[in-house]
């Protein structure tokens, strides 16, 4: 294949025109970034999250740049909220073809001192939310015979562990297994399910940690010696979300500059 053909093939495979995409946890950080790149590739984007002002801003930024987006409030721990959100999304853009299960919370806590309420909040958001949103999406895709792609945001803490993150690490490891289980069940319906395992990215979730003076010393001891730029998760995300990844199913890709190879 000559160079011109490869470029044109990549443009076609990564093209998301005519697709409807829904991103959870899109009011900030990685989720807001995913919405913007989905819209840049031509998808109609449903920006969701609990903070309505923030999701409205993300959708309006996309529209100002010529993209297509709406915002719909969504709490991934509340099944009624999920059903309502998918109804609204479907009314606006038709059946959702691409889902990014990205909502997440993290709370540094020792396993001996974490209380049940805090444990449940982390696991319900990071794990149960992925199951609830994925099954709602898949039911609708299967009913309308839509080939779909689901991209879950796990973490390198789903692969390795760090101090004081038992609930978070357990929830993110479970997302990796859930990704495989759903991919296995839904491949016959042509719904692919994959995950990303990000390393360190600067977002609302991590900013306090990253701005702690002790962090720069720790960072210099890691394999990549730096945090990731948002642009460095763009291509891995698009590979899984788009047809470019049509033969990629059930995997979880670390996007961490090699962080998970070394010290956590
Ligand atoms: N940043 C990193 O270095 C890193 C590394 C590995 C994995 N991750 C994962 O990446 C994902 C995005 O995190 P981020 O780093 O971008 O942090 P972030 O900016 O704090 O984003 C987290 C998002 O989750 C949403 N959220 C929390 N609880 C929710 C709920 N019950 N229902 C719906 N949305 C909810 C928040 O929106 P609302 O408050 O508006 O609902 C927010 O938009 C998370 O799953 C996180 O675990 C991040």
C-alpha cells in the first residue's frame, strides 16, 4: 500500500462522522478531552456529568469550534438517571454508538480506616457505574442492531497497586475484568469493549497530589519522569473508539509512558 493510500485509510478509519458518542464524567479532565476529540473526528457528542454548568460549558466550547454536542446531566450511580440520559441522547442523536465510561472518583485512604460509605462511593462510581451504563447502552445497540464501541477508563492502579488506594485499585482492576467479560458476551452483537489504563495526567482528580512539593521528587523516580500530556491519550482513545480498532476487543491499554513497568 502506498503512502497516500495509508493516510487516506487512516483518515477513513478514524472518522466518526454519523456516530453518536456519550462520555461519562465529561465535566472536566480526561472526559472533557475525550468529548472534544470525538467531536473533532465528526461524532455528535453527548457530554454528561453531575455538574450541569461544567457539562454545558464543554458542549458549548465544542459547538463554538463547529462540532456537534449537547449536555445531559448524569449520575452513573443512579440507574434512573442513566435510563433518562440515554432516552434524551437517543431523542437527540439516535442510538449511541460509542460510549466512554470515564466517570471516576479517588480518595486516598488506608484500608483499616476507610468506612463503608466511602468504599461504596468509590466502587459504585468506578465499577458499578461502568456496568450500569454499559448494559443500558448495549441493550439499545442490540435492539437496533448497531455495532458499538465501549471504552472504559481504568487506571494503571488496575494493574499495579499504590499505598492507601485499596478501594480505588480494586475498583479499577475489576473494570479490566468487566471489560473482558462484556467483550466476550457482546462480540456476537458486534459491540467491542476495551479499556485504557492511564498513568499520570493533570486533572481535577490529581491536581492536589501533583502540586504537593514531594511529588516532583517521586515523579523523577518513575520510568517516564513526567506526567502525560492530554494529547498523548488522544490516539489510544480514538483507536479503541473508532473503526481503526475494529479487530481490537477486550483489552486494556496502559497509557503511562512505562510508569507501570517500574516503581508505583
Ligand atoms: N488523571 C489521572 O492521572 C488518571 C489516572 C488514571 C485513571 N484516571 C481515571 O480517569 C477518569 C477521569 O478522571 P480525571 O482524572 O479526568 O478526573 P476529574 O477531572 O476529577 O474527572 C472525574 C469525572 O468524574 C465525574 N464523576 C464523578 N462521580 C460521578 C458520578 N457519580 N456520576 C457521573 N459522573 C461522575 C466528575 O463529574 P461530576 O462531578 O460533574 O459528576 C468528573 O467529570 C477517572 O475514572 C479516573 O479514575 C485518571
